C-alpha cells in the first residue's frame, strides 16, 4: 500500500532486496515478472503508471516509467512465450471502462 517492493528468496523470511517508496508512495496494483527475461519485472501503481525494472541494468531504480494518461488502469498482465527466444513480450492493460489494451514491450526488456 505504500509503494514498497521486497524481493524474497523462498527459504527466508527476510528480503534479499527492498525498495522503499518505489512508486512515490502510490499503492501497487500489480507486479509481474517478464515471461521472457527473468531479471525484468513490471509494476503498476494506483495512478496508472507502469514502472519497468531491469535488475541487470539497475538494481536501485526502475529503468523506465510509462504513464497511461487516458483512463485509469485497474490491472495488468504480461504475455509471451518463455520457451521462444524471439523476444516477443506484451503488456495487457485492463481499464476501468472495461477496455483492454495490449502493448508490445521493447526488445531490450524482452529478449532473454
């Protein structure tokens, strides 16, 4: 609820990494690892901002932020085929109106 993200190892109750205030205090609505690149994850906050984290590039801050200005995004999901190395990765955004948007992710965050 405060924008904090914690990365845990399954065998420990203590986080390996913790990022406080990662969304400027906005609640996190959804977080999902990229299906095609294990070091990348996406975060959606309550203001419809999507943050892209690439832990191989920067493990302190997100590498990109995209605001969805037109309408409130209520959830997101990622789609892709992890067994293929073509780097196709998409973000599915569900908006408050019921509209669904699918956006392609840049190859640099999708390629294994």
